C-alpha cells in the first residue's frame, strides 16, 4: 500500500531532488536521487537516475572511441614515417598533431565528470573503482 | 511455430536504458528473443531464476549489485548458466575475471556485434 506523504515531506523530498539534479548538472554522475514514496516524485527520481546513467554511458563511449582513434593515429603515423625517412612533411605532421590534440581534449572533457564506480586513467585504461575480482 | 525457433532466449542486464535498448534491438534483429531486461545485479539474479533464459548479456558497473557479483550468484545456483559480459571496462583485465567466474565470454561495448558471434557459438 502506498503511504501518502504530508506536504512537508513532499516539500523536503522535492528540495532533495532539486539538490541532486543540480549536482548531476554540474557533472557529478556518481550521485543518485534518493528513494521517494510519492508516485510522481518517485517517477521524477527514477528518470533523473536513468538520465545520469545514460549520460555516463555516452561519455565513456566517447572517451573510449577517442582512445581507439588515438591508437589508430599512432599506428598510421608510424606507418607514414617509414615512407618519409627525412621526416613527415609539415602539413601531415601538423594534421596528425591537431587530431591527436582534439582526441585528447575530448578525453579531458569526459574526465572532468565524476563517474559512478569507473576510473578513466590517462594511460588509456578504464577500470572499476570497486576493483573487480583481482 | 515454437519448434522452429533457433535463436537464443536472452536476459539483457545493463543499468543504462539506452544500452539495454541497443543490445535488445541487435538481439531481435539477429533472430534471438529478449525474455527480460534487468537494470542491476539484484534484478538480474531474480529474473534469471524466474525466466530461466538460455543466455545472459551482463554489464559490470551497476548500482545495487554489480555484474560480477550477479554472475557469481547465478552460476552458484545454475553452474550451466551461459553468461556473456558486455562492458566498457578494460578487456585485458576483466576478461580474465569473467573467465575465472565461469562466464562464456567478455566483449567490449564498442564492438556490439561481437556478443552476437559469441552467443551464436554457445
């Protein structure tokens, strides 16, 4: 049976949800909206949590795609070097440096967020804070 | 006709509703049936017990109970459970964990088609 919330309880729950929404908007995706008993407020809390989880998913995907792109760029750069023993032409070198910078900036933007139980290492690995099995 | 169904009956576990949608769509488009979806390890354990799927796609990082803990619980009660981890975490490290637990495989979320090949090989 659903217990009805008093006006004071509702106001307090709404205040708490607003605080968590602000934290999420500021990049703290490791926070969660609390359990609330009121039907509409419970729905709001659940939707806020889904939004944060989906945003974390998209951000990690961006970070990993940038990591893959950096790795491909490194291999391409090495392959090109063998064709230019005197050094890469200026325009190609600048293009590669610029792309590398863009991918690193993308990763830097993702790393500005606080993610739930995920650690993105600048060396390119993505791990669980809680450690896994080993 | 029930007897003609050659695909797998799969339980999809991921805390992200977008990822559940992506994985479920890929499964259906490749002839499999999605028996249910769970958004954390606790739900996964309960749904596995209730639905007895042929296979499970399991995320790792989830609130309440993570995928590694859920897989261990499922495999304790059903050592024949066919679990494939689909995760963003570092493949080199976590695929070893998956193997140690007794899962059937580990694939990166960046290569969503890979879990279909693993599933079809089960």
